[in-house]
């Protein structure tokens, strides 16, 4: 079952993602054109990433003490307010703008945005239960990929056509619409999990002691470590992500140049083909929910195995057209495995604990991604792109073997697993 509130959540997050891409591209273009400095422009993603990491560290306290719907609404409204201030500043001061002010505004928006992803992922299993949960995750994944695939290209066209400032006005309108749609989201667990004092405001519920902050920060990590299902999923995901970063744009660009001996235009073709594959993979999951619902963990391992085989062929291939097809096909198992993994994570913890768990998972994911990026960058420089993709296939193979050892933890019947998911939605 999928509740109406899920569609409000899905719509608001999609609109908000569109606004994020439009605003980020506009700000990057504006700062670069004003400063003519690549180093200055690089500070934008640096401030953004730093803010999200810091926000993720304190997210367990925020998500554990306040209503998820209120956190989402507060986060999006706060971003709208900060963005409006930034827009007004850019209009009022057309020349000699303070880049520090712009970076501080970006930091503030990114800090608030750091609560959005774990709150959304914790809300989805409350608003979609049973077969509806995997279908809902598939819908979210497809919309995310569509926005990523089309958003940057369309945003670039809009910026070139209207200019950065006018494009920022469009982003501001998108943020306002997202806030409005989010206000219609209703969490079924509000009355059960939170006190009356917390249901109408962003004030913490009574009985929460200040000295419990450190306990709350560590609670999500303890659950991740002691819950065998979550722990096994995170180990599989962390090992798989070591090679997974090799599909980022910079590595694909190197592959196109070193292996295929083609120009940068093929880089764009490759990225577009991969996004197309991930969108198709999400649609397949939505269409095959009933079949994937049973033995979903084994289906996830099977998808990863298909990905390994494709990656090996991709690494050894030197034909540009074949690489394009393989890259598109690889997006299907990657997306299927990702959606199933997210669904299993959402159904492996009680609803009250899930926000803190998802916050901890986000921090672990970002940390694994950063370390993997550094390692694979060094490995690529030393051994070349062919060896990078062979290593990626090897790491995912290890992840599959680890998952196979934990398979018994996921071979419970759907009747045994359903109470957790149902309890998260009623």
C-alpha cells in the first residue's frame, strides 16, 4: 500500500532536486564568470560538501527529537529563505560581490539539506508498506536519475538563454513550490512516537535531557553494528563502493581517452547511456515488485553478479560503440541492486530507530565514497583504467561472497519481515 502522503513527498523532493541543480549550476557559472578563477569556483562544492558532512553528524539528534515531516518542512523552508536572501543580494549588488557571502549562503543551504535525505528515506517505509515499499523506492530512484540526467543539460541551456540571475529566480520558485507540497505530507507515526508538545512545533519532546546528546549521536551507530542485517548490508555496500566510484565522470573521461581513444564528446555519450540504463533499471523494479519481493536479497546479489560480468567485458573492450552499449546495460543491475538494498535497510530496523540509522548510513556512505575516490584515483594513475575496472569487478565479487555468507539472515519469510515494514507505515 502506498499512502497519498508518499506522492506529496515524492513530488516535493523531485522539485527540490530540480531546484538544487538549477541553483548550483547558476551559482557556479556566476562565480566563475565574475572571478575568472577556477580555484575560487572549486570552493563552492567544497563548502557544500563540508556543510553536508557536518549536518550529517548531528542529524541523529535532529531526526530523533523532531517530527520527520517538520524536519523536512523546516529544512526546505530554511533553504528557501537563505536562497531568497542570496538572490536579493545578487540583484542589489551587481558588481564587486563578496564571494565569502555567497559561500556562506551555500554552506547554510547545504547544511539544512543534509537532513533531507535521511528524513526522506526514513519516511518512505512509513508511507509505503508491503509491496508498495519497493515500488515507492523504485519510483524515487527513477525520478532522481531523470532529474540528474536531464537536469544538468536543461539547466545549462536555461542559464545560457536567461542568464544566471534570471535562472536563480526559477530555482527560488521551485523551492517555494517544494515547501508548499511538503506541507501536505502526513506521518502516520506522529501521534504514536512523539509527545503532543512536539507535534505542533520544532521544539523537542519533554523528557529529553541535554546530556543525552552524545547517547543519541551513538545510538544509530550501535544499531548499525548490532543489527546483523544492517551490518551485512553496509559491509556489502562499502566493499562494492570501492570499485563503484570508477563509474564517476572523471574516470569515464580517462577511460574514453586512454582505452577508446576518443574525444570528450564520447564522455557525454557515456554518461547519458549510463543514466538511461539506471532509469530503465528503476522502471523494471517497479514493474517486477511482486517477483522481487520474495528472496530480494538473493536478487540483489544476482544483480551484482550480472554487474561484475558486464564490468569485466567493459574493462577488456576497446570498441567505442560496444562500450556505449555495455555502459548503458550496466546501469540496470546497478539500479536494481541499489533499490533492493535501500528497501532491505528500511525494513531492517524499527520505525522509531530508522531516522538515526539512516543518518548514520549516510555518514558511512559519504566516508566510504571519499576514501574510495582517493584510493581509486591513485590506482588509476598507477595502473591505468583497464586495471581500475578489473579491480572494480573484483571488489564487487568480494562483496557478493560476503553477502552470500550473510544470506541466511535474509531468508526469513515475508510474513516474518512484514511486521517491521507494516509497523513503519501504520
